[in-house]
C-alpha cells in the first residue's frame, strides 16, 4: 500500500497478501498457477512457490493438481478469520443503528443481547422517548429460560446444546408464568423456531412483555438477539404478531449486515404495522 510507512513494512508479508489478492481475482483457480501468479505480482517463481507453500501450511489457500498445472484457491482458513473479524466488531456498534430503527418503528424500547457463556448478555439499548423507564441495564445477564432474548438465542442452538445450558444454570421460577420444566422449554424453542421469534409474556417479571428474534451469522449460529420491551398494558403491544413481524424484520436486517450482504433486508415501518 502506498501510504504504508516503509519503516514498518515487512516485504514478505506484503508479497503474501498480494498473492492472496491475485488468487481472489480468480474464483475458479484455473489461472492461479505459480507461473501466472509470478507474472502478476512481479516475483520470481521460486519466491512465489515458497510463499504459497507457507500459505498452504496455514490453511489460507488450497491447491489442486501437480507440477506446472498446479493451481491455487483461497482456503477456509481465511473464512474462519473473516468470521472472527465479524465477531470482534462489537455487537453494540453494529446493532445500535438497527435498534434505533426498531425503536422508531414500534415505539418501544429496543435491546440487543449476545450469548455470553450460558447467559444472554445485554450489550445495547435504545430507550423509547416518553416511555416508562424500565430497569433495563447494559451488561445485565438474563436467564435463557424465561427472557425473550435468552429464548431467542437458545432457539438458534440445537436442542442438546440448549438442554445443556439450562441444565447447568437451572430454571428458577420468577413469576407464575415462568417455564420451569426442561421438556416444556424445549417445546417452546420449537415454537420459537417455527414462528421466528420468542416471547416473554410476564415470564421474567410481572407486567413486562418482551419479543425477540435471533440474529444469525453465516454459519447459522447465534450472533445476537434483538428485542423490544414494554409494559403489558402498553397499547403498542396490543397486536403482538405485528410487533413481532417488525422485530423479525430488523433481526433479518442485522443478520444481512453481519453476513456482509450488499443489500440488507428492509424493515417495515410503523405505517406497515398500522395497516
């Protein structure tokens, strides 16, 4: 790169990156031979071959064929690095614009949570203006069996994984509506998967309703969960199906952003809800 200070440039690393960029331009790998790559990047064939073998050893590229016809393609090691880069972009940073849109569309406080060990950890929150300020703190850990974000995240896991988590944590009763039977909880997850969203209908706290939908990464694993929270008596929650559709759409939008799609799924606005 032209703007790189030469004092901190490692030529061999730069050459390796240039080779990866050249291989990227050839999706089929048909033209990525040592000879052609050497011509493209201006390196000797010996240097190209040595660099390619190093990249192969680290799983950053794969090869096919033998001798002069041997070709190279990008490897799954790069995919794993890309996955890690996505995760290291904080959920709060990525989700806050979507949460703001969700709050405006529903008129309800919106939150994002991620799976932190066995818990649902709230990492971002956008309060609805004029709404009753509920005790919704960032960094709050929520139970997976009775919170909407918890159930949403659990629904993106397999049943055995979800069973292990709730078995380790237990299923304490918070209200008369809390699910405390593990088999009933697994049935609830099946319903959640089918409809695409989870509901906490006074299961975690009396008088509070939450609706949440999972955000999935490229592997279909839980990246986060988006939710809205309000009082049971709030008029905005009269039509839970309409609200849930908006939450789902915004979760799909964030999933698209996380997966790096060029066009994110558009979320319906308040007009669509009122229609």
